[in-house]
């Protein structure tokens, strides 16, 4: 394991200190927690809290800022944060208009955010939750834990954040967040694994010529392992799977996110983007905006994900609204 | 055979010992069908439990277990944190105001803990989770008059090993579908250590 | 070699296509070249052109946009672009106010940009050049090729870009670019090498426990190979070397860039940042702004660099000026 | 022994062949003390040269070499592109309007090429660059009456091997300082191939 760290058990607190010191005018840490919040909240606004395990940077702290989240809760690496920390975030961002929690659909996250909601409600704070489940690599079924939340979550942050900034009510913000979740789907793939610092060993193994389609952002199993192929084939496979699930009509408009999982050169993301773009054109879909970069990573995993969000006028204007989040400037 | 505050402390110390010793093993189990953090999370959480309770005096086992529950809830994280937190909270509630815990109380407490886990995790038996260890242990208490505590350890161990044959349908391991088979469920392994520790601490009590 | 590419010989043209398709409203490609330019130039402004070998993304195309570069020329991977391409960029961005070339100090880059300048001048275009040489890992001497240009180049793009946008003359823009170059220093380190796609093999080898201090962004030799140490030690070593060279006074103000070389998780960059920040505090230096992320990469190399820019009021206001470059939004 | 348009075409074809055959080797040399691209750059550039000149008719070697120079300049890139581009441009200029190139013209042309490289690269002999192959070859022509063209190949080869002992002070290899010693300079190797091809094409001419 080769990492630029100190004690592997301290990576999250070291990172959070670094973030606060990098943006002292914008961010602050809630004492005794791993919660990063906007230094100055917008007044008269629904509060927005997200979070999850660390190791997905810039998610989630990079999305804290005017126009996106009010606070992000950083759990240990790949480990959902605990209810007390989430509660601290909720209390810190509530200005009396209620708080929306944006949660990725993992058992641990759902349970911890649930418990924090219960605690906050018992203290008289209005709390609502939305669960993001954009990963089409996993089947959605009532008998399973359902699809995972991956890069599409960033669109939910952006859109809900912009909506909240307009002064919308908690229900209105929740509604547009749920609309976004309904219309966003993603699929990822990996070339190499990542190593949880405190574990010290890679979380899985792939042969020298192998890739895994449908990988999860914590290294959870995907759909298939097979020999690595061209960027074009990879783009087509990921995008087609997303298209099949989203059931878009000819003429529909989409926002596209090409996301690197941590160690993939930006060059490769743009190469991939070219083919995603082509396939969308071939399907007579029009592209509203394309976002290329690292948005929801998996430590130093090599790989990528493709996210499509079907947009209408409302979602488009919310995507375009100003954002001052350090990792998502509009 | 009854448990007093010091026996509970002993149970927690032994649980912590086993978990620290098997931290890497638990993480390796989670590497195969999860995200490589279960040992790290449990070791951090139980270490904090010990720090919390070791020098504190408690008037009842329930009071101590409430601290255990709250510490696990706020220090473990992930799926295991809320589940173990809930389980120990239910245990604490079941034993409220009792200064001595009898075998019958253990049965009721574990049943309450198991119900808490099932409810919190929206899961049931056979889904390859820690429930598959808790359930057989609770059944053992229901169906037998426990005179030999080592039965608890044996039952838990057997149950843990049985999770190998199951296909996960809840938790992170469920993404591995068929590939989850042939692996011991990490949460079942940590639950086994907790029951093994209970078994040992009951021997002397 | 595991990469998301098609034919290794096509990576640059595939990438450039992807970039244009990702930002069709902002960028365009000059036909028959690998030049990316702003779709709409600001009028009455000195033109700004930079570029170099590819593989350093987001450099340089990511810095094209209102407030930064007007065009970027993408060479083959790690290979300076050719004079004809640079000339095409110069001609495309000249609005009659002359063009400034921002060149990183490598033999190939300097020669190719020189020749392009000569060609442009012979066509009656006023051209000036600045050579960025911020890498303190290399000694600056008249008998050598001098220090290399690395991540500090991005500050030169930003500051010269902002100055040009004010309507300043070619000489004024050149002057502030040179002032920036005088005040910026960087130093990098690597944990793992990178692989030029067409070469197919890693450009160097490091042992499992080894790091290289002072690495170049093309994998050129650094100062020292030694066992990997803590983030704190790495931060201190890189920062101290930069401080020694910049000869700052107590009370001076700096802008800080913590740059990832391609495969380093953002988490680690923030951990590093914490210690860089501490060392600056210990030296009684004040931090104006901190930039953490991937700014000047080296394909999928793992490692980082630390850049310090001594700022005064002029440089501060130019750093803060609006930028619409896709990879550097202010 | 004189060179006409077809001999120059032959020279370029042979140069290209050697460079394509040794593409990986040139890149490996550049891997050791550079940035792993010299073979890739030279192979791309010379392939383009051949594409450019193969079906074109030229009235003089100079005309053909101007196309060679411009193609190298715009297709090689890096340090080698401008240097070889300049060298062949100087060669073309030195041979302007001549339809047959005599040994003496070769001497003058190579001298002009060498001067061009030195000027463009702001470098001189002994700095571990391609100059350390061009220089001895030019000297060979100055000091001898070349009757046996294989002398050119031998001299270039020897010169290339001698770059092993040098410490680089120009170009990317200079960053490697002492560590550059014991490695053949990649640009010297590609220059050797070009002179080896010249030698062969002179045999028949
Ligand atoms: N829904 C559930 N109900 C009961 N137990 C569960 C459930 N989901 C997960 N578990 C248990 O939690 C364990 C995983 O814990 P841990 O690795 O700490 O959390 P995470 O999966 O969030 O990383 C599993 O091995 C399983 O025993
Ligand atoms: N200043 C210089 N003068 C003469 N030759 C040089 C100079 N700098 C580099 N070279 C030659 O160029 C070769 C490197 O070419 P190449 O790898 O294509 O370019 P780059 O170093 O830009 O990657 C070196 O091996 C050397 O022979
Ligand atoms: Mg986890
Ligand atoms: Mg886990
Ligand atoms: Mg090069
Ligand atoms: Mg080279």
C-alpha cells in the first residue's frame, strides 16, 4: 500500500482538517464531529445534508457551498457516518425550515440516516429523506436492498441545492430531489481495485487484462468480469445499459456525467465521453450539458462511470443555477 | 448462573479481546463479499466501548449496556453500528432495573435484541446476516434449559459456519449474489465472537 | 497497460474530440489541428496561447476560457506540439493586439514555440513568449536547460489571462506573467510511474516501499529515491525546498497549490494540504488562497506537487478575477 | 558516388525502415533517460515523410529534402522534431538547385545541418545529444576523401556508442545528471540509423 497519509486510522480527520484549512472562508467543521458545513448559511432556506463513507472525494464535502449542500457528514473510509454525527449536521443547518437528507442507498447509510432523522424529529426538527439509487448494475427489487447510489447523487445535490436556494419549502425540495432520482441512472466499471487505508490490502483482484463491469464504488461486485476492451466498447456497454433502464424517447434531452473513479487520467474520460456522445446522438437524444471529471470516486480505483439524467426545463434551470461548492462551480 | 455488572464488563472485555485479535480476519471476510471495513469498524467500536465503561461504576447491567449501545451506535458506523447499537439497546431495555440477570432474562433480552436487529435491518433469517447467528442462539435459549454455557459458543459457531452456504439477500453482500456463497458472513463472525465471550463470562458466573 | 482507450496512437485526437463534444458551447477545435480554442474570443484583447505534450490534463485545454487562455495546443503524449500547430493557434486568437505564448521550460517546447513565433512574426503578428520554470527539483544554471515548468504554470495562465481580459497591452500582460514566474516555485514527488500509451510500458520503476522526490511531470529523474514516509514528512520536505528557493520573508502572503499527479486520491491531497498549511503558519506566512486538486498531471502517476506563489495586491486581484475555463472556475 | 533524387528517396526509405524496426528500442532508450517517446515520435514522423514523398516527383534532391524537413518539423514534435527538421532544411538549402549531389556537397550539407542543430538546440559537442553523432560524421567528411561509404556507418555507430560515457547537459536527459551516464542517447541512436541508411544508399550510387 502506497499512500500519502499518516496513521491509516486518522485519514478522515486529517482530511477534514485539510479541507477546512484549504477553504477557511467557505467551510467550517462542527466541533467534535466530522461534519463540514457552510460557514454562512443562506437564511430562510431548507437545510440540505448529505454524507456517507469517506473515500469518495470530492463527495460529499466538495459539494458543500451556496447552491448545493449545507453540510456533509464524513464517515470512516467506506463506512456510513453514525447517527450522532448526522444529527449534529441536521441541527447545525436547520434554520426552522426543515432539513432534507440526501442518502445513497446502502443498508448502513439508510439505517444511520434513519436513526438520525428519528432523533432530530424527537427534538422538533422537520426532517425528510430521499434515497438515491441510480446504479443500474444492481437489480431493483422489493426482495433485495435495491440499486446502489453512485455518481448520480451529485445531480441530486445540485438540483435540490438550487431548489432550496430559491426559498422552496421542504416538500418542494424533496419533490424535485425525488424527480431527479427517478430520472437519473448510472453504471460503472473498474480496471484496478482500491485499498482501504486501515485494511492495507486491495479490496479485490483483477487479472492484468481484466475489467469488471458494474463495479460498486466500494468495490462491491459488478455484473461481469471480462477481458478489457476498447474505450468505444466500454462506453457503449455502460451507456446502453443506462439507456435501457431509463427508457428514453427519441428527442429526449439528457445531462451526462462521465465520472472517474480516482486513478483514471482525465484523458481517458474524454476519450470515453466521445463515444458516449456518439451513442446518444445515434439514439437521437440531445445532450444538455456534459460533466467530465472526478465526482464520486472510490479511493485510487481505476475505472469510470457513466450517468444520464433526463432533464426538463425545471431540471435544466436548476442544473444551471449558480453553485459555489468547491468541487462543483457553476 | 447469573450475570451481575462485573460479569457484563467481563463479557464486553472478552468480546473486545476476540474482536481485536480477529480484526484482520473480520476485514478479510468483508473483503470477499463487502467493502473491507467490518473488522476495522468493530475493533474501533469495541475499543471505545471498553474506554467508556472500564472505569465507570454502574448500578445495573442495563445501565452499562446502555452505554455500550450508545458507544457502538456512535463509533462503529456502517451497517453493523446501528444493528449492534440497536441490539444492545434492546438488551438494556429488557433488563431495565434488574441488578442480577437470570438465564431467563438472557433469553428475553437476546430475543429483544434479535427483534431489534430484524426490525432495524428489515431482514429475516436466511439472508446471510448476523441474524443467522442471533436466531439460533435465541432458539437455543427458548428450547433448552441452559446449564452448560459452552452450548452457546457451540451453537453460535455452528451458525456462523452455516452462513457459508447461504446466498446474501440483504446488506452489501447481496450485490455479490451467487458469488456470496461459500463465504462466512462477516457480521455473523463478529456476532459469534460476542456470543463466545458471553459463553465464557457465564462459565464463571 | 490498462487504459480506457482505443488505438494508442489516437489518444490525443480522441481526447480532443471528446473535449469539444463535452463543451460545444465554449470550445472549438481548429480544423486539421489539435488546437482547442475559445469559441468566442473577447474582442480587443491580447491573445493567450499555451500548450505542450498531452498527458497533463486538465492542462492545457482545461484552462481555455474567458479569463484564462484563448487557445491550447495539444501535442502527442509528453511530446511538444509542432510549430505549424502552434502557429495555427496564434493566428486564430490574434485580434490585432498581439499574442503571448506561455511555454513550459523544456527543450522541445521552447524550440517549437520559438519556431512558431518566428513564423507568426514573419506573417506580421506581434508575438511574445514567457517561459515558466517553477520546478525547484532542478538547479537553475546557465550551463543547463534550467528548471522545468510544472504546476506553477497554471498560476501563470490564470494571472496573465485575467490581465489580458482587462484590455492590457501585450507588454503589460507579458510583464505580469513574468512577475508571476519570478514568484512561483514548485516541487513534486511520485509513488508510482505512468505509462505512455504508445510505449505500453511504465516509464520508470519504483520499489514497493519507495518514493521519488523531485520527479518531473514526464517521469524525468528527481533528486532522490527513498523509502516512503508520512504525509507530514512529505509535505515538509516539498514545502521546505520551495520555501528555501523562494526566500520568503515572515509576513509574506502566498497562494498554495496542492496538485495531484493523476492517480492520487483527493483525500491524500487534503491530508498533505494540512501539513503544508501548518509549515507555512510556522514560518509566519499567510495563505491567500489554497487550490487542491488535479491541475498538472502526469497520466496515471501517483504523487503530488506543492506550489507556492508569492502574491501582492495585483496578483491577488488577478487570481480572484472571473474565469470561465472548464477546469478553473472562479 | 553521387546522389540523385532517387538515391535520396532510397535514403529516406532506408532510414524509415531502420527507425520502424527499432521504434521500441529507441523508446526504451528514451525511457531510461527521458520520457519514453523518441521511438514513437521518430516512427510517426518518418512514416509521414515516406507518405509525403513516395509518389511525388521532384526535380532536385533539395526539393525532396524540403518536404522531408517540413514533414519532420510538423509531425515529430518534442525536441527531435525541430532539430531534425532544421537539419534537413539546412541540407536542402545547401543543395539548392543541384540535381546531383557530390561527396563534397554531402560534406557541406551535413556541416550546414550540424550547424543548424547546434544553433536550434543551443548545444555543442559532448553534451550527450545527437550532435555527438553528427559531429564525428561531419569530421569524417572533412578529414577524408570518402571512397568507402561504410565508413560513415562505422563512424556513426562508434559515435553513438560513445555517447554512453557522456553526462547529459542538454535536453531532457540532463535532469538525470550522473544517472544519464551508461545509457546511449536516444537522439544519437536515431541519427545513427539515418547515417547508416545514408551509407547504404551511397553504396549503390
Ligand atoms: N439488513 C441487515 N440486517 C441484518 N444484518 C445486516 C444487514 N445488512 C448487513 N448486515 C450485517 O452487517 C455486516 C456488515 O457490516 P459492516 O461491514 O460493518 O457494514 P457495511 O456493509 O456498511 O460496510 C454483514 O456482514 C451482516 O452481518
Ligand atoms: N538542445 C539539444 N540539442 C541537440 N539535441 C538535443 C537537444 N535536446 C535534446 N536533443 C536530442 O533529442 C533527443 C530527444 O528527443 P525526443 O525524445 O524526441 O524529445 P523530448 O526530449 O522532447 O521527448 C535526445 O536524445 C537528444 O539527442
Ligand atoms: Mg462499509
Ligand atoms: Mg463492510
Ligand atoms: Mg517528449
Ligand atoms: Mg523524449
